[in-house]
């Protein structure tokens, strides 16, 4: 006969029920909270399943991957190692060979940004938003924790369009807001010319060297609450960063 007080039996049963539900639901989903100590592996153009637990990944906290070629399973495997998975989006350029390449109006394509890519006329948000939205939706559907936005400085480049700094900031802000709607942490790859929206979660200085170097304090116009990352490693290598919170 159970001689425990009634209230204790109720609490015990409730605790058992909660425990059973937690067991059936499996482990809690991975949740990434960016910190100034995060070490980034970016960019990774091809990360085979066999390297997920290998030396290349061992020293990284955050892995930046291609949203099209990376499988949902690989994102899960990155999470299983306790690391964050971030998809890379070159938001300001059109890239040849992408699955959504034909969806971009050719009238929006400007000068070459790099081999296989052209600058976009970011002034025309109405004709770019759908493609960008679907890319971000793809990142979210595959389980990525965030998105790393690049090529957000076209106004300062010979794009072939009369893009102003104000035009660029409007576009950058719209992309960041769209990413947040899909629950993605937003990192902006920035240089001295990039208008960084105050809504960005992380600002990353573009890579210039392979050997990590110290960085100074953030600029006075740093977005409030934004983590600024400096000292970046080379392509497909670990970025050892010195970071400070925005103020």
C-alpha cells in the first residue's frame, strides 16, 4: 500500500510523465548562441562525411557550409559533434551553376564580381527577395543555425549600377530581417565599406591572412549588441579570432 501523501504521489507521477516524454522525444535540439570565443571554419566548399570528426573540424566551433550541396544529415552530424552549422549566402551576387540561377532576371546582372559570379542590382528588392527568401528557407529546412552573408558592399565596387550606400544599407537590412524571420542567426562578412545593419548578430572582418592576428576595439558605429570577429584564417582553414562585443 502506498502511504505517501497524496500531493507527493501526484508530483512523483508528474515527474515520471515528464521524464518519459523527454525520453521518447530524444535529445534536445542543438541551439547555438554565438560567443566571442567561437572559432570559425569558413569557407568549406566540400566537407565529406568522413571529415566531420577529423582534424580539420576538431579546432572549430562554427562550420560554414554551402546550402545547396550540404545535406540535412551532414548538418545533423556537425551538431552531433557540438558545433554550429552556418550556411553561406553570397547575397549581393549572382552565381553561375546554382540550382536557382535561371530565376534571377538577367536585367539585374552587372559586372563580374569574381569568376562565375556577377554583381546584382540590389536596388530592386522586389525582384530579388523571392530567390533570397527561398535560399534562406532552404538553410532553415536543413537545420542550419545561422547564415553568413557575403558580398554586401557592391555600392563600393564597379558593379555597373549606380548603387548608393543608402541603397546598399536598405538591401543589407532587408536580407538580415528576412533571415531572422526563418530563425537564423545572422553573420555579416564585412570590410571597411560594408554598411552593416544594426540588426546583424555577428560581424566578421573579411579574411586577409592565414596567420591569426590581433584586432583592435570595434569601430564607434558598431551595431549595439553585435559580436565583432577579427583575425581570420585562410580558405578552408581555422579562423583564430580576437573578438569584442559591440558597444
